[in-house]
């Protein structure tokens, strides 16, 4: 197996485990999720480092255009998941927009902007 296949296998195992835990014990998953999100700065750093590693391996076999098309698929699947809870998320969206989004998410927005520019350069 190459690195991308190993990444896909790890992801599939995590997805299956998550679904099994939710089906067997929603409280267990809730406790786990609350624990992970209790330290948002640490979570961000860990996910950022993992993202860099994953991105590096993806770039060894895929173009930035292909990667971003896959990101689009992931975003659509995530959006579909959140659609079931639109009522619950509506107040949160308003709260987030009232907060200083640029102050909290400027780095992430910069990453998205750089990726968008990279794709445009690759396409045109």
C-alpha cells in the first residue's frame, strides 16, 4: 500500500469506529467529543500538523486541483450532515458572525485563500 492508500484506510477505520460507537453508546461518543473540544487551541495545532502531513502525501500523487475537488466532496458530505440539524445550528451561526471572525480565524482564512489562488494558477 502507498501512503495515500494508508491514509484512506486509517480514515475508513476511524469512520467505522465512530459510527459503531455512536450506534452502541451515544453517551460515550458525546463524552469523547466534549473532551476533545475542551482544548480548542490544542485541537487546532494537532489538526494543523496532521493536515500538513496528509497534504504532503496527497501532493505526492495528486494535483492541487484534484485534492481541492475531493475537499469539495468532503464539504458537501459535511454540509449534508449538518443539514439535519439546521434549527440547532442557526443560532450558532448568528453568534459566530457577531464575533470577530477575522480575529479568530484569520490564519485559517489565509490558508483557504492561498489554496484557492493555487488552484486558479494551476487551472489558468
